[in-house]
């Protein structure tokens, strides 16, 4: 094999601490290398053209590029080889930026290490063999998990693009957190007026199948051909018959059921429709509070239902959907602020969360848009807002900023003044973060036009004093302690990953960070893709986002799906495991350890053997290291190829 080596300067990123010309000179002495040079930017168009010219001029059979991480530019250089007429897998990349130049300042040591990495890459390339992709058909249906604003946007964009969409929502209605909001910033327009028509579009779109009150049970398959098992939870109401008339709610005598849609500000009936604009507008029975289910008494709802939709015998049901791609749009949940004992730990009824305050402000909320203290129903005069509760706080394991809390606090202070002209809002903040379009102007408006008193500092404690709450904190700009007698305290609670997000990530075989948010393929170049082909992200499941960012990411995920489905056939990655059937003893260890379910047992001449399902295999290599016989080899990373690298560095 004739190998060409190209050592990249990457401007001063590599050349600043590595003598690239010396690395190229050393490479000319390596076995198989017939050409070596250094270049300013190997990934640029002139750099790629130079590689193509060298391949043709020196009749090269393989190429080593010493530059940055393969994660970023390996596909770029593989396409370059294909343009020159070589197989894309007759290429190796030595990472001398992240692994060398960025971690050390000793130029001589860095140059020696870079030379060693190039030597290893060239040794492995001598063992490389051409690999070829296989074609397989794609199922042009998409599953979207989560019916919040991001999931709705992705569903509508995919459906408008002609795709069949399956939308799965774990609650009884779509809409997510946005459906609970009264107004949105910075325009202060009605949240339900914006979202409502989009929800109706989902219900009426001929290409969208909605499974509400359902959860993902199991995920099998691979990009282009996923098999998804969905658990439709028992609602004890036949939704095919229910008309959403609400008569059952009016007559239900059990009125002590939890009301999660209204953030537990009050109780509701055992049979319930969350809010008037719910999609689907269907009733659901809470079995924990239904007297018929618990004690076999009552049954009033069944007696009054004009469509005979009540079914107390209903059970959970498993259905299967076959799709070609999945979009995860599971949103976020609020941090459990009761860990803050200094804020009462949930003991004081007049200390509420920002989302509870939204339900209080909303005309469809439990107080019908009137701001009232939960303790006595009186209108508050002094309202204190505390920012960064469960955000930017390492002591509770949430060091990140939730992003939108500063803005919704400004919005709520404005709405408070609109609802209660005689009230005064006080905002304790750490920093005001308002980088979006019209965002900073909006926070200024809260202060200058609506008189919100912004105090830079943290609150140390809240304690009751008569019928008021004393909020004690610091004003770091004045260098003084502050105490405010508040009638109502609103906590700007930070966002965290949705409940069950990590379980879903494991089913989808995608990565998640330390806080449970799903990991994107690349923070800049692949913001809506994941490490599993065919699975995309939208909205706050990837990290806290406001509504415009969530909508944008929903459309971005939809565009990725439409791009994937623009082809009738997809190409598989040939970097998969292969079983040597002669060495396989049928122990099954590879089957047990494969995280993707890509290996199955087959019968061969009466003996049990392992077989890799190439379209499912992700090339992780776990089976290779597990097999006691060495019968499983990962193509492009075989034992011989890895040992060639080891020998190259150890024998020098």
C-alpha cells in the first residue's frame, strides 16, 4: 500500500505548539508512506484539492490526515477520498489538535507525540480494507414523543411535508407547559390564543395520528425501520364515544382529586377534562379518587353520560407503530423547590411557584384570573419574586441557568400591576439575563413603566409574621440587608429534565447529561441530532429553552426527518461487527451485552451461533471485547488493526 500523510497547521491551533514540517518529515520514514507534507488548512477547499492531486500524482492507495478530531472532519476527508476514486475507509485520522497541541506547550514534546500518533495511524492503515455500504428501504413515518409546543411544531411541519406522523403524549391533552401559561413574553399576548389553533391543527390534520395519555414502552429496530410499542393508559372512558360535553364533571360527587394541570392550587373532580381548549377534549377518571373504582359505589358519570362512554373495566393497552424516525420532544419539569428550607420548604401556602402563579393569572385557572392569596383568598398588595430557585445553585445540584426565568418574572411583574394597580412587585435577582430580541427592552419596561423594584441579591430566608411573610435578603448594590413584608411570594423555579426522560433515553439508546437532558450529536454542527441515527431532538428535552427557540428546534428536527426521508433507500454503515462462525461457540455473551439488540442466536448445522443484524449494529465494539473466543470482530477496528497501532508505538 502507498500511503500519503498530510499534516495540518490548523492556523496556529496546531502549528503554534507542534512543528508540523518536522512531523511530515518523520512520516516519510514510516513503513508504507511514499508522500508526506504539511498544509495550512487540510479541511479547506484548497487543502482537499491538494489531497486529491497527491493521490493521483503519487498513485496513493490510502491517506492519513493529522489534524483535529475525527468527530468533526472525518466525514469530510472520507468524501475527499471518494472524489479521488479511493474507498472512503482507506483513510485514517490522527488527532494532533485535541490530543496534542491543545493540552501541552512543550513544542518538542508535542512534535514527538504528534509523530507517534501519525506512525500509529499509518500502521493501522496498512491493515485497512475497503468496506462497502448496503442499501435498505425506509419506512416514511415519523414518531414524535411529546405534545408540547416543540412536538406540535415538528408534527405539523412533518405532516405538511407529506409524512405520516404518530404523536405520543403522556398527558390527556397536548399543549405541554405552554398550555398552562396566561401570557407570553415579550409581546404579552395570550398563550392559548397562539397555541390553541396549532393544537386544533394537530387534531384535524389527516396525516397526524394522536395517542394521548400514552407512553413509550419499548423501542426496537434501527434508522428507517423502528418498531415502537406504545402503552395507552386506561382512562376508563371510551374516547371514541366521548364528546367532551363535560356533563360527567358537573355531576361527579368526588371533588378531592389532584389537579396537576392547575399545579395543585386546588382540587378537582375524579372525572376531569384539564381545560376547555384541551386536545383531545376527552374525559379521564382518576382511579385513586373514583368511588366506583375504589368502593364499587356511585357510578353517577356512567348514568348521566349521553354517549355511554364510561368504561370502568378498561385496561392499559399495548399498540405497535412502525416508523422510520423518532423525534424526542419531552420538554421539561420544574425543580422541586421544597428542598429550600429557608423558603419554607412548602409549609407556607402563600409561597408559590411561578407556574402556579401563571394558573392564578389565567382566566381558565382555578381563580378565574383573579390574584388571590391561597391562604385566605385576599388580594396581595406586596408581591415578592425570587429568581434562580433551583438554577445557578451548586448546593442543590443545579449549576446551570434555566434561561427563561428572568423573562417570565418580568412578565409576571407587569401582569401583576395590570391585575392589581395598587400592588408593588419586588424582584430579587442574581443577574438579569435577557439576550433575545426585544427581551432587554421588556425587562426595562417592567422596571421603568410598571415600577417593579429590582433588588440585586439572594434571599436568605422567609418566615411568617402575622398574616404576612417576611422576606429577608441582601441588596449587593447598596451593600445592605433588606426585609420586605410580603403578602405573596412567587419563586422563579428553574427547569430540569422531564420525569422519566432518562428511561426514555435508554429505550431510544441516546445519551443524556448529568442533569437528564438529552445530548445532541454535536453542540454546534448537530444541535438536533443524536448519537443514534434516526433519532432527533426538539425543545427543552435537550436543555431549557423559551418558546421561540423550542418552535425553531421543532422545525429544525422536522427538516432533518424530511431530509432523511427524501431517499427511498438508506445506506448502512459498514463499520459493524462480524461473527466468525467457525470460532463462535454459541455462548451468547455477545447477545447479552449488546446494548442495541443487534445480535441474535441462529442455528447452524445443529449448533447455536451468533449472528449480527448489520442494520441495527452501531459499531460500539462491546461484543468484540466480550467474546472469549475472539470470534466477533468490528470491521475497521479489528484486533489486528488495533494491535498494529500498539506495535507501532511500542517497538519504536
